[in-house]
């Protein structure tokens, strides 16, 4: 099995596409995360429409006078955390953040003193991990190219050798994991050390997070590749599901204050990876619940991939 892993890795390393993607795109993703983290304003940007004399008594709010309503896209892009629209003595609060944030703004409008930001805060490390999550999961699907190339001849390979179907699939999984983990880890740690990023997370902790994320990505790519027949269909399905679930999980920012969407987002492993990172950032140590959830989901995807591939190969035989 070790020889098989070495053979797959050799084919990957000699293919430029396998090296360019993780070594070129990963630094760009991290740079984007660092840029957005450093440009984040600590105060909440609140747009005000229809009232020039309103003044919310809070040091955590930056009020911006607006002449007209802003499009929803400005809220989605975090240009404004909320927009207060005054009309005929009534005020409407528009925000895509959770209900707790909206209730605090309403209390401020009533003259009450509240703390806007409390609990866990998302720092530089969480932003880097959030941005990396979608890219690494997509990479997990893209790197199973040789798995598809070998599918047609996998039966002959297994029959003519001393390895099992499970060992053959595990070899591809291990190879993809290595191709995700090592480049991503190298670039991430170098970015932290060379740029002296104040991540509130040590290099060892960050390496462990990248390890868990790479494990999840390799398992996710293996499951998609086991279900779908060809590489093109796997890429389309894998990227579509990746984008949808990662956004709902809130890896970049909270996309809705709807309780149902928030509950669904908490089911995805991307959210648990983010919670794990934020727990370390806020000095709470290892979040064993989030860590366990990610590992369980990854293990389930690996086992399911073995079963699907074994069933297909036996039926093919």
C-alpha cells in the first residue's frame, strides 16, 4: 500500500496542475483573508435614513447618514451592519445579522445602554480559516483526477495485486490529503511567521486546524468522487455543494438572521471548524465538541466512500 501511495504522489508531483493550484492560489486566499481582517472596523457601521438628529449613545457604533435606502448587497458585503430607516415617526431596522444584534439596536433607540459586541469575537486566525475552508474543500475534489483515471482499471489492478479495494481507495485518500495538507500548512505558517500576524493562535494550533481541515477536504473529495462517474461532474457537484454549505455555515460572515438558516448552518462541519478556531482565539482552549463533530463527519464520509466504491466495483466485475 505504501508503494501505491508513493506511485500516486509521484504522478501528482510530476503534474504541474497539482503543484500550481495549492502553491499559487493558497497564498492569494490567505492574503485576501489578511486584508479583510486588517481592514475590519471595530465599530458597527449603522446607516441612518430619514433622520439627521438621531444619535445612538454607544462607543461601539459608527453612524453614517444616508440620503436613501441602500441595496441589500451592501448589507451582504458588510458595508453596513444595519440600516435604520425613519418614516413618519417609525423606524425600521434592516440587518442580515442575528436577532440578538437587531434587538440591541432597538434597545439603543429606546435609550437603553447595551453592549454591542460580546462573547466570542472573530479574529485574524478565524478569518484566515474561514477563507481557506471553501478553497481547501474545492481542492479536495479537484485533486482526485487520478482516481477517476484509474476507475476503469481498478478491478484488474486489485485482482492482479495483493491489495484490497479499501486499500486502493485509502491510497488515493492519503495521497490527496498529503497534497492538500503540506502546501497549505507551509504557506499558512510562513504567512503567520513572516508577516508576524497577531492571530492569538500559536503556529502549532494553526497547523492542527489546517490538519483537520485537510482531513475533511480529502474525505469530502473522496465521497464526491466515489458517487459521481466522471471528473467534470464531480467538480461541478463538489464545488456547488461546497459554496452553498460554506456560505450557510458562515465561514465568511453571517448571511442571514433567519433562525432556520442559522440552525442548518450549525450542522455543517465548516461551522464547527470555525467554532474550534474561535474558541482557541478567545482563550477557551480546545473545543472538543466541534473537533469531535468534524472528525466524525470525516470518518463517516470515508467509510461511505469505501462502501460505495466496493459496491460499484463488485457490480462491475
